[in-house]
């Protein structure tokens, strides 16, 4: 016999998509079509098993989003119980006169063995379970879900800003940022869904009470009127069946409600609920000692069950002793002195191998920041530094040297220092375990913590405890951890010192990389037309003014064209800037079609041209009074541009561009100086400020 095969238009993976519609249709059919008692037994057993699976899954989840399907599971399980109630009610009312096994063995077992066949006991147990489920578990879980949904929605803008800050700093890539944004959205949707899904369970508890009352009253009427049963017999049969039916539905409902409470009430960390309870309840031996003494003292009171209390007190004291010994052993191991070093050998003569080259990029950290850079302890900063170098290479155009990291006991415990070729270029402090709440200028209130400034950009900031993170994000702060603070500072310094990081070795590696795709292009330029040192100087000139060198093909072709005429690096740089004009403008104005710029007043421009002709291209002979006036008026125009929310860009004639860029760089590092020749013809220029005149 040939095995049955699914048609080609019905792939196996689509069978999962049919599971939910089939379950819903089956539940609706259970409400309409009569079911035999055996089918009810199977479905009631499945309902109990499903509730236990849901509870155990909730207990072993590490964070709520690990069980993101829980609201839908809550709805399906509630509908399943209600469908079983309807199906069992039909059998109870039609076959209840035949005996307590009319609705199946499961209901009979709950009616006889769990409540002893006594319908009074059954009613009391049923009412107690319903009260516990309705007023305690479900109401508490619903309130937690409601508050969690509100806080999660309030914290969403701050979380999104933190993701954007990490992305802009190069700490994460676009795929990870997209995944984190999706997780933030899912978290808000989850708590919102849980807030609504908790109403299902409350409605289920009310429906359970009503169905049980209807079964008892309806059973009495059907038994006495239609089947001529005596009142006592009808009351006993139908009440036991109704109570058994109610209990067999309420117990799974209580289990599901408990699972809902566990999911929404836990605080997410790297442990499941069981791990949290064991590690936190039994972490302090003093607590166990005191509890054991109290329980033991209660056991000595006359009339108390002495054996139970004294045994439990001794057990708690023994657990406290074992835990205290374990803690002492851990402390001794941590405080144990290092093994004695072997006898030092006779010192050797100094050799050339003793000369250690200076690290191009170095990061030194205090001992409290060692966990950030230790692979054995997670070393989150190591991964972020890799991301910084990768983003730098993609955006700037060459691979920066590796960052050599080491600890320095001479630094403050929480301090770090960044060096370039052995010279310090930046330093700061980062409190490991705390978060830096940066004020971007739009926060709604203050926070308790240590006031400081962001080491990378100088913005006002506060070091806060981890429990204030959500509150800070809700108030509009950009919240980052200690590793992100160091990584952002390092990224800022690498970008600002890109020209110094481009050595001859990096230039040669860059040429070798380009030669893989265009070998002839490199051979015709270096060293035939241009020495490697001159090419390095041109690239450094570009980088010193923030111009990326990703378009090396255009740079090399332009140099190959003009190198036979001149070998002067500054002249070649000016020519290359014109060739890269479109990319330079795009880098400064990524979206605007209209360029809002500052220009020189005509009188000031003529004075500068005369000074340039008199002093030469280096501009060293500018008269001091004219230089002071130029700096002061340029600062005023730059502030005006920034107040308008515009990038400060000064547009000048081509002969003045290099002079003014070098002259103004120290006083106004944020100012970009462009020449008219570098602006593409397709761009519209709008003059918003005049340097040396009125706008």
C-alpha cells in the first residue's frame, strides 16, 4: 500500500498554522454537539494536563517575553474550560438520574474521592476555591499587569532614545537595534494583552459559580419532574455531579491564574522563579538561625506539637550552619594570599627585545572596571570596542589600530584613561553597576544620585542606581551603563583623532586592500607618480577636517591626474576636496536640498585676500587685530546658526578655505569651512549669517 502523501500546495510547515483554527472549531463544536462520557474524561484530563504545563512553563521562564504567547494561551484555556462546562452540563441534566458516573469517571472521582461524596463539603470547597481564584490570585495578577502595562508604555520613549544612542555611538549595529526596538514594542504589547487577558479568568470564575448553581437547580427540576426521583435522591445525585463538574474546572482555572500571577509579578533577571526563590530566601544564615530559634521556642509552649516545631527549628538551624560555612569558605578562598613566587633568577643583560613599542591606542582602567574588560567575567566592553572599530572602518574608510587594554592600579578604582601613542587624550570615571542618566535638555525633573558630566560630550548627567533606570527613561533621560559610557567616549576620541591614527602602515594596508580589485590603479600612482608619504599627508589633511576617505577610488584617480603637475600635499588636498565635493556636502547636510551657510562680508573677504597674498598660503602674517576680529565675529555667527538648529558651515572663496579652516579649527572645532568650488551645482545656497556684517 502506498503511503498517503500531502499535495504540493500543502507544505508540512503550514500544518502548525491550522492548529489554532482546529482547536477553536472543536471548542465551539463541544458547546453544540453532545459528547459521550468517555470523551469528557479525555478532555477533562487534557485540561488538567494543559494547566500544569502552563504553570511549569511560567515557572521556568527567565523573563516575561520568553512566554509571549501566554495571553493567547489564557484565552484558549478559558474557552476550553467553558466548553467543557457546557458539554458536561448537557450530560448532567440528561443522564444525571442514572447515578454519579453519568458524566464520566473524572467528575465522579472529584465528586467522591476529593470531597468524600458529601455535597455539603463539596459546596464549601468549591466556594473557597472560587473565592481564592477570583478575589486573590486573579485580582492581584490583573492589577500587576495593569500597572506593568502603564509603566512599560511610559518608559518606551526613554528606551527608544537609549537604543538610538547606542546605535549612533557604534555600540550596536542596525540589526541589533531593530531587534531591541521590536523587543520594546513586544513588551508593551505583552503587558497590555495580559491586562486584558486577566479579565478572562475573572469572568471564568463567575461563570463557574453560575454554571454550578444552574446545574444544581436544573438537576433538581429535571430529576423530580421528568424522572420522578425523590427530593433527597435528586439533590444528592445532581449536587454531587454539579460540584464535581465545578471542581474539575476550577482547579485548572486556579492553576492557570497562578501561572498568570507568576509571569507578571516576577522581576526579570538571569534566573527562573525557582532559582530566585532559593538564592534569595536562603542566602543569609542569620535569617535561618533566628527563624529556627523562634520556631523552636514555639515548640516548647505547652499544648504545641513539640516534635513538629522542634524538628523544623533544628532543620532551619542546620541549614543556616551549612550556608554560613559555605560563605566562610568562599570568603577565605577570595582572601587567600597568592602562592609564593619562585625565587627570581639572576637578571639578564638588557637587549633590544626590552624595548616595547608604544601602543597606538590604549585604554587603562581602575580595578573596579576590570569586569568590563575581563573575558572571564563577561567583558561586555570588549564586544563594544569591536563594534566601534567596525563602524569606524565602514564610515571613515580605514581600519583603526586595535585598542590595547590593561588595568592600572595607580588610577582611581572607577577611573579610566584613553591614550594615543602613549599620551593621554581623554579620561573619566564610570561607576560599575550603576547607570549614567544623561540630560539631553528635555527632562521633566531631577533624580537622586551623583552629579557629573558625560565624559564624551560634556552634557550634565547623574549616576543613578539600577532600580531608577525605568524612572529615568520615563522622565526623558538617556540612560546608559558604565560600559557604554567608556565605549562612547572612546568612539568620540577615535573619530576626532582619525588623522593621527592613519600611519604609513595603515595607508599601505588600505592600498593593498584596494589593489585586490584595481591593481593597475594603485601601480600607476604609488610610487610611480606620488610617494607613499605624500599620499598619507593628503589623507590626513582630509581626516583632520572630518572628511571621510571611503571613496578611495575617486581620491586615487584625482591624485593620479594632478600628481605630475604638483607634489605639494596642501594643493593636492584642495583638488581632492573639490572632487569629493558631493560626498562632503552630503556628509554635512545628509537630507537638506538647501544649504544654510554663513559667508564672509565683502569688506572682510577683501582684507583676508590681501593678507593671504602678503603672507603666503600659511596665513602666518595675518595682522593680530584682524585675527581677533575674525575669531570673535565667527563665534557670534556660529552661535546664531546653532540657535537656529543649523550646522555651522562657513562658505568662502577657494583660495581662503585652507587658511580659514586651519586658523579657526582651534577656537571653533565644530565649524566646517567649505569653498564655493566644493558645492555641487544641484544644491541651493541660503545665506543665514554674515561674518563681519549684518545678516
